C-alpha cells in the first residue's frame, strides 16, 4: 500500500484558531483548529499566545507547537476527510479528566 508523502512548507494565521497551511504539492488548506483543541495535548492551544507560536518543523514538515502538540502533514493535507473523526476524538478527550486529577 503506497501512501503519498505530504510536506507542510508554510503556515499563516488567518483567524482566531484558523491556519492557512501550504503543502509542497502546491495545495493549501484553511483549517479551523478550535473544534479539536481538547485534552492534555491540544487543549492548551486555546491560549492564543501559545497557538500563535505554531511553526513548521523543518525535518518532518509538520505543524508543531512549543508544548509538544503537532499535526501530521498527511492528516492536514486531507483534512476534509479526517475532520469529523478528529472532532469526535476531541469530544472524548474532554470527557477524560486530566492526569493529575486521576492520581
């Protein structure tokens, strides 16, 4: 099974939690990340100052943030296909208490 390799080459903030993501194949996606900002990893991105620190990792060509959050380039490239499943997962993450509350 061949899986096409996608690389993020650029990112620009175009709304509160929306990024314009450019790919090496010349395509782009405008993605509103707010519906998936939940749980221990992605929830902190609701802090606009942290969200604004998004970068393109030069080695893996993915979106990354200083807190360790990242998004796979293939998922971003095909966001319309994955969006609903990702949003459903985010709803589940919000239902799980943080690790410190579970100890």
